[in-house]
C-alpha cells in the first residue's frame, strides 16, 4: 500500500497504469454489456441475430439488389434489470436510528435533500446492467439561504457553511477502477474522464481517492501531471463501490439470442408468405384496378377442337403451408424459460388484469420467486447502504458539523427494505385495529405496518396533535 501511495505523487503515470491494469479486463466487458443493453448491438456472440441473419444479394446486372435480413432485437435484458431492481430497492428503504438526536435528524435531512433513495435505485440498475456503479461523496460551500440551511433552521439546528453532496458515477461519463489490498479492502479508487478546454482540445483527467486525500491529474500539458492534492473532508474513502460478476441477464443470454433469432426468421418468412399471392393460369382479358369495387378477372374462353370442351384460364390465392404451431410453441417456451430462470415475473397487462381480486398473501406467493431473489441480494444491498450512511456520518463529524462527533459514538442504524407489492389496506387496517385494541401492538407499530405515510415519526406527531386537540375540546 505504501508503495502505490508514494507513486501517486512521485510517478503519477506509473501509479495510474498500475491501478488501471487491475480493471482493464472488466472495462472491456462493460463496454460490450453497454452495447448490448443500450444500443441493441447483436453482433457480440455468434448466436445473435447480427450473425445469424445475413443480408442477401439477389438478381443480376441492373436488377441486382441487396435484401436486408429481418433482425428483431427484444430487450429482455432491460426488463430483467428493471424488475429485479424494483423488487430490491424500488420502494425507498427505511433508516431506523438507534437513538434520536441532532445527528440523526441531520442525516435524515441530508438523505432527503440529496434524494439518496433515487440514487440507490440508479446504482443498483447500473450494477445489474453493467456489473458496476459507484457513489461519490463530496463537500461544497453553501449559501446561508440554501435549502439545507432552511431545513436546519426549521428543526432548530445551526446553519452550515458547507454541505455534503453525492452523485452516482457511471461508465457513460468515465471509467472507474477500484484498487484493493490483499485483504480485499478498497484502499484507492480511480475515476478517469475527459473534458474539452477553450481550444477545443480533449483533455484526459484522472482523480484518485485514498483515505485522506483526493489527487487530481491532467494531461493538458501533454504529459499526465499531478495538478492538486486536497483533503476530501471525510474520515474514509468517500466512494461506495458496488459490483457483481456478470450482468443480471447472463444466465438467460442464450435463450434471448434464440428467441430473437426465431422471431426474426418468422418475420422474414412472413414477408414472403404471410400476404396473399394470386396465382394465374392462362391469359387475362382485363385486370381490375386496385380501387375498383367488385373486382372481376376476365379470361377468354376457347373450345378444344377435338373434345369440344371449353378451355379457359384460372386464378387462385396461394397459401403457405408453414409450421406455425411449432414456431409459436418454441417462442412461448423460450419466453417462459427466460422469465423463470431469471426469476422475473411477467407483468404484462394480460397477466395482471385480474389481480385486483387476489388477497395480499396470495399476491406475495405469486411473486415468491422474485421476492426470494431480492432477499438473497439483501445482504449486499444492506452493506452498500450502511457504507453510504457511514460516509455521511464521517463527512459530518470531520467537516460540516464537527461538534456532533460525540453523538456519532453511540449512533448506528437498522436498515429496513420495503416491498413494492401493493398491500390489501382494508385487510391490514382491520388486523392492526384489532391488535391495537387488544393491546398487542403500539400505535407506532400499527402506523408503521400500514405504511400510508412513509414518514412514521411525522404521522405519529400528527396523531398526537389531533388527540391533544380532541382532549382540549372535550374539556371545554
């Protein structure tokens, strides 16, 4: 570790190259994942439609032309990623502090102002589609009239000169590379990106974070030089990095390839045979116009001189004898396997239109596969969220509100994940009312379980005020 830290200032190019090598293989894979997921590139595997569906040249000479093959990409990958992300973090998580104090109030406000729940959803989608994502935390000056200071004034806390901000890094804007030690702890994080200067020259920029500092590099001079070494203001690396080995659709990629190939071949076949073809035998006197009503084909009638029988032409439509049932069976079977193996519920309109009559328990059983998958990933998501909370606390006690350091010593958080599945509110309210009347649950537990207001504390305060007003009126 000491060696790489020294290289960051003594030989930046060598240090950056060493860090970059640890993530070079992953960076190439991520580029291909993005091509497939975002750009619908289907030339990455030999089974994909850009490889199996070839354009053909037909005709000769002046009549020569190229017939473009039918290629129909179906973005199952996005469906799998979005559905999986929704079951895991689609609904904002609940942070439960071990105690209520000024620090827990401040963290709640920082969380809300930065819309961290939305950023968590974005980071999880990035991890599932590109295999990596990262949160970058930073501290910036603020004006006395900023939103944060207005919020702090409302809750009785002092105004701040600086605030904690957070954004999600993704591979459309740069390249991220974590650097781990022998114990798999991240000791450095590198972010490479480009900018354009006033002379329209593309400049390569690199930032590297360690536990204390942020190192900024640029090649504007023609050589990658260290521009600045600055304390980042946190008590740890202000980066939360999240990753997985393969994208979410990896286990069903061959099935998706086959589905797209089968569908594309069916589309190509339909172009040839799905529309009626008129087959004509003999000569026609008059061919009707396309806009003419009551179309009639007139054939001349001759007499066979030997038999004396009339001879005339004939017209009939040609229908293709194709294996429609086999093709339909294959497509339906593949689609079912894609959803089943990836633990993705098929939430099309036809599948959910009768779901309103299903009870809450039955509804959860219907989606048990997706719920199980989300539960299996809960540990990694919990670790990610705990790191986010710890970095925010570290920034508060190190830079923005150092007087709260003592409060951080006993403060920790429980993390509760919430389901996106709708509850049977009438059934839940009846159960909670009975339990509350029997003295088996508190008002706080009942309010939390019903989840009508995501802010349980706010709802409890409103209930207290209403009960107080009712008591005053009764005395009067």
